[in-house]
């Protein structure tokens, strides 16, 4: 039996030497490759999250502009149809596929705010009785919601609170309220006695369902068609915040259609 030990081959010796390589102080050498890979992995993860956020924001912006947008009702001008605290959905596709115009870049979400739109493909025109959201003519930074009473070519008049369209009294008792029994002279205030006026082409005469407490076309004129943002169609949440805590949420209004 020979006492000679097996020596590693030259390849084995080279590999062993590399694995046991030390620096000038005798400490094992530290290579930079694993750290670089780790840093690259962190960058890739950050990039994935950033891309996901950007895509989500672009998708939300596209849905908001072209499909549907949520709004909150802050005032009582549409009582009894809509209550303060109702959260509603407004369809951007009710009258066609709209292309935004008169846009302005802003440091907020959405990053672009558009004040008008043009129909690329038209599905139909707004009709009398539609509840619409539009840019307030006297301050286009604000959105208003009202009901269409008269369309292009219609003649609208109020006589002692009664609304007449083309000479016929509008039957609106099912969706309106009048809480003040008093009648105001038209020379003092147009609330109860107004017109007649003829709605121009491309415009609409709108009123709030809370007839005695609504700032609408009686006071500031017509709504241009390109300023209409969409048609309100459903309540998805309603918050009262009054009374007992069990009554803060109006559960009975969830999913209610707006007519």
C-alpha cells in the first residue's frame, strides 16, 4: 500500500486557489457581483411598481374621461330626486363617444382638466327630462347638476310657478317640490314668473327639481351642448351623517336609478 497521497489536478488546484483567494491583508476577497445583482433586482422591482402605478392612473383617467365619472351632491337643488350626500355615477357614453377639448394642464389629479367635448360618434341628443352634469356657465371650474326642461327650438315660460314648454304645462309633480307657497313677481325675481324665451340651437334650458331653491337657467341662461359632461344614471352611495349613527348611511338609496 503506497503512502503517497492523491494530489489535485492542475484544474482542481486552480479552482481551489480561486475559491480561497484572499486580499493583501489575508482576509477573503469580497466580490462585487452579488451586490450588483441585488441592486439590479431592487431597481427592477421599483420599476415594476412605478409602471403599474402609471398604467393604473392612465386607465383611471381614460375611464373618467370617456366612460363614467363619479360625483357627489353638495346642495339641495335637486331634492327630492337627489339628496345632499348622494354619490352618483354619470355616463359619458349616453350621448356618444366624446373627445375632450379646451383642456388645461394642472398640478392635480386628473393632470388635465377639459372644459368641453365634441362628439366623435353620436348616439343621440340630450332629451327633456334627462338629469345632466355640466360646466357651470358663470364658473367653469364648478360642475352643476340639473334636469333638462327645454331643448333647441323650445319655448320655455313660467307662470306662477307652473312651467310651460311650447305653451303646454309641464307635468312635473312626480319629481319636483315647491316648498314656498308665495309667488314672486317676475320683475323682481324670475323664480316664479319668467320668459317666455326660445332655446337657441345647440343649447338647453335646465332647472333644479327643488324649484323654489335652485340656481338654474332662470337666473344665468342656457347650457351649451359641448359643456355637458354626461347623464346621471345611478346612486352608488348615500351619506347623511345626521341623526343616530345607524341613520348616517342611507342604505335604501344604494343602486337607485336616477329618473
